[in-house]
């Protein structure tokens, strides 16, 4: 299928939105080069099948670029949206909720619908949670869902107290005290050239709220699902993937665990284990 004028216009709108946010929230020493955060469409003219590919928290569309390139090489059109608050600075992200991220994904879905008839929604980390959310809230819109390393539960102790710290920060703001607020915690990313090095406390709260909603609805999932998890993930509880898989009642589900010591399994040599699983799953689909 050719790129329609509607598709071109929607892509341009997302690019302009990114340019606006990039300039508004640019922070020297934190904001990455513009190409890191730019959303992108890899249009394959010979197919009507597409993949909506969602990056993770504190990352950017560049995070899933190797995955996007792999899918494109296998004949799929791919659109990677930029989640609100990403690709700019942590100060921008601190102002966003998971509903804002859902809106970003919805706009990406509209772009892909304008040039593809059949779509799979996929994502990594928080993007995996958002992919499941899309599949649960719009079950007739997707042929399948792929979730890699979705954070059903974090490993860090600090994440356990995020809600309390967020409430404390809000209380201090209400009484006009800013000096005692702790709005960010340190992040030690696998991809420092892509990810923020500080994480808004509010963002952790938002991810947990998203995953709580997703977890509760998983038994109603009504499409094929591929769940992948790194067994030695240092950031996401190792059992998260299996728990997500077990809560899905739909028979067309697949679980794969890879042995790796980092959270990021959609970049680098580990993709030689991960991406073939994705390809096998997509090949088995009844589109």
C-alpha cells in the first residue's frame, strides 16, 4: 500500500509536536540529539501488515530502532511513536501521566491504520505494558500483541515507596515548600545515549498504575499474545512475564524467557535470541 496523504499529514503533525516539545524542554546535558526522540514510520509498500512499536520509560523511539529495522526487513510496515515526555528531558516527563502516553500511542495507531489493514501492537518495558493496554481496550483493532519485559513489578526498593514520596512532594508543593521535595531518583540505564539519567518519581507511580489496570484486565484479553522476559532482569521482577502470561486466559498465548543479565533485550547481541521468537510468532498468526 502507498503512503496516503492522510498518513503523511499525521506523521508531519507528530514531527512538529516533537519539535515543539524538544525546543520547550531542552535541557543542556540531559536532552539527547534530536534524532533519538524523533518518531518514525518505516513504510513497506508491498504489504498491508503493520506493527505499532512502543518504546519504554525514560527512553525514546530510537530504543526500539533495531527491532523496527528487523521487522521492516521481514516485510512489515512499522511505526514507532514517541511517548509524551520522552525524547526531551526528565522535567517534561515529570509532568505527564500514563494517559498522556496512551494518547501518544493512539495517535501512532491512527497513523498506522492510514497505511495498513492489519496491525500487531508490540512494545518493550513500559511500552510492553502500553501494548497490552491497547490490546485490552481496542481488541478489534489488532491481530495480536507482543509484550517484552513489561514491568508488572519493579525490583528496586525505592519503587515500593514511590506513591508515598509522590504524595509527600504534592504536600510540600501545597504548603509552598520546594527545597525538601524529591521529584527524581537516579537512573542507571542500559543505553545512556538514549535514556534519561534521572527518573521522575511521578513516572514510577504512573507506570505502576498502568500495570495495575492492565493486570486486572488480562483475563479478558482476546487475541494471540507473545510474552518475553529476561530471567535475570535487574530492574523488573523476573516473575513478571510469567505472571502476565498466566493471567491471560486466551489459548493463543506464548511465553518465552531469555537468559540475560540486563533489562534491555531489544538492542545488542541478545536480540539474536529475542527477534527470532518475534518472527516465529508473527509467522504463525492467522492474519
